C-alpha cells in the first residue's frame, strides 16, 4: 500500500505550479480492519467460483504531505481518514480436491468505489480547494489503475507459472453507445459534456451548448465490458476556467444495457431523464471464427504477459513495463519492479493483460512487444 500511495506523488507534482515539489514524510493506514458484507458465492464452472461482496474501509490513517518551493516556502497538508465503499469480487481458480483447495485468487473492484478523504492541515482551509481536487482526483486515478477491472490483485497458493493465464477471464463483449440526450433537465450552464466509465476505462464526449434539452449524437463510443456485474457511470460536467465540475451522476447496470437498445433513466434529484441508445455485441467463444469466416470484420485479440527474466545486474530495483503494438494499436502496462530470485536471476513478474479490438480482418499480422525500463525501450 505504501508503494502505491507514493505512486500518487509524481502525478500530483505534475499538476502543481512549476518549481513546486511534493513529498510524503509520514504514512500510516492505522489499525481499522476491512469490513465485508452482502457476500454471495457463485460456482462458475467445474474449476472456478467467485465471491462478490460489498467492501467498506474506514482507515484511521495518518498521512502527511509537504509541498515546498525552494528552501523557504513550505505548506503542510495531510489525510486523517480515508473511506472506501464499493462492490468487489474474488475469483478463485482453479479449484483443487486437496488443500489449499484453490490454487490462485484474483481480487478486484468491478467499478471505481466511492473514495473520500478527511483532510488535515492546510488542505482544510476554504481558500485551497484546488489542493483537495488534485489529491482526490489523482488518488482515484491511481486506485482505479491498481484495483479496478481490468486491474486486480493476484494471490497464488501454488508455485505454478501458468496460474495467471488460467485465471484470466475473457471480456464479455462490446457496448456501443451511439447517442445520449437529457430531457427536461435543469442545467444553469451554457455548455456541458459527458464522461462515461465502466471499470477503470473512461470515455469523454465533446462539449455541447445547453438549451432546455441537451444531447450528444453520433458518439460511436465502444466500451469493452469485462463482467456482467459492472455498471456504466455517466457524469454530466461543465467546464470552468481550469477545472470541471460534475452537474449530475447517473449509474446504469450493464445487464440493463445488454438487454435493451434504448434505456431511459431518471436523473437523481431532478425532473429530467437520460435517454441512452446502445448496441450490445457479444464475443464468440469460437477461436477459429476470425480466421475462417470471410466476412468477419471485428475480432478481440488478447495479449497475456507473464514475466521477464534475465536482466543484467545493473537493472536491479528499476521499474519495468511492456509496450505492445498490434494492428496499429499500442498499449502500455502498469509498472513492476525488477527483483532477484533465490538463484540470483533478475526477473520482473508483470502478469498483465492487454485487450485489442481489431476492426478489420485479422488473419495475419505481427505483435511488437517492447520492454520499457525507466521510460526507455531496452529490448523489443
């Protein structure tokens, strides 16, 4: 957790004015335990099951940050409490007849949980709201990139190297959103735009002028859906000089969107409604369909990355990511550190996935994989 919290500092520094720096001299999450309720255990197939539950966490933490400029200007702020609430899952696969019963578990949030901070120090002052926004938005982004689908925590009880590949779940399909409009909504703003999110993936529309009704046509937003228990969150925002503020937030179950072409959802605390038009495209389980069907125009290509071994001694402790390109689409994994194995070999355990939706016939092609160490490509 401390390593992930310190990963928040570089993005926060990038948002500060030029010449300012930020550090975290004190970090403690406290002693309060996690609370789990509304547990549901479901058998998926003969070798796997999933436990879904609501997770609540009230941390009595002590996190202090220091913002400095040169040797004179200093500003202290921190966090005395963190509250996290969301729906999480624990996938267990493969099941075994003997102890420890499960070879690997994958823990994740289906969608970004509610995340609130209790500030202390200078951040509690009314004239520093930008400090709160920077800290909260950066923390939410880092949290989603670590714990929200497709990201997860993987725990193994057996040393098999192929467990990551066996516990991977293929996405269900693509949700294509063609248009949205808000009817009879009261928005005292000149313009607005929408931000849509499913899991850790986020999409934004262009800004449009607001009249009595506001709409977005010809969107062609394609969202990769990983689990039927996920929700689509639609945030209606307006842009100020430097920041955006949320006007309304609407959440829709993915199951509702899968079974309906047009969905009308009441907007909370308003007389208005959100009307969303979408199309659901499920992925086939036939792996040879893309290669054999002459009219196939869309395919899902999944790249699973296990580990990288054989680094030189000078790379120990450095961070590594993978940048992979398939059919002109490039994706980069989150970073992991290079460590030493018991036999002295340097390796990096990535265990990441990258999904590519290819929209043209994909019968032949290449996969370009680059090893990125400290932001530099060292091998491909």
